C-alpha cells in the first residue's frame, strides 16, 4: 500500500493518484513498501510508464496493423488463383475457364471430358466444319465447329469442349480413334 503524502490515505501500490484527495502519487506509486523492488518492472512495467497519449498511439498503431492484416487476408481470399485458366467469352452467363493443353495431353487421361480446352496444332485436313490438327509427333485431334476453316499446313489455336475419343473412317477406309473437340472456334 502507498500512503498519500498529502492526506495520509492508504492507496494501492500501483495508484498514480490518491483515492482520497487526488494528489499525484508519482514517487509513491513506483516505489514498493519496506524497501522491496519496484513493481513497475516486468511485462507491464513499460506499459505502466507510458502516458495516456503514448498508450493511445500504441493502440492506434495496433488497430492499423490488424486492419492491414485483415485487408491483405481478404484480398488473398478474393483474388484468383494463378493457373493457366482464362475466362471464356463474355457471352456466357456463368464463368467458364479454358484450360490450355497439348494434343498429347488429350490422348492421356489428364483432361476430363467436358473440359473447355485451348490447343494448338498444324492443320493437315480441313472440310469447313471439321479440322484435323496434329502435333510434331503426328498425334492428331478432330476439331468440330460451325466455322472452323483453315488452310492445310497452317498452325492454328482452337478452343472448344473436349468430348473424349471419337472414331472416324479415313479417306483410305481405315478406322481411327482420336480425341475430339466440339463447339470449336479458331482463336488464332
């Protein structure tokens, strides 16, 4: 307990002002009775020594830091993932993403049927509504769409829906099964 030098009232050791008369207890509040060590040390010692303005400044800085952390966190949650996906045409009512793939990937099982894909290859057969495009390894893909005309030998990039494998009869009469892209459009 700290005794007020003005009125003699016993106050708490941590009191800065006398509870009886309001006298400042600066020297009395920081010194402990019976010559023991000061109670203003430890984790709260620094805080207790700060003025009201200092405590307000620390509080404001703390609130600003928390606000910044919240803004960055929410921004991270709302930002798009960094993938190869790009938005489809703006005429669609729902967000459709296009996955850029290779012809070789269409032969494997890594692309799900129904996926909107973007693929590049060289045209080796064209009839106005169908294209056969191939990669440098000779793997080909059947591309079907309303207006998919391109000159043979030209490199093209098409987008459309991967429809899985399709079988067709070649000009020479043999059966071939190749990956198929439907509702295709030439984009370059």
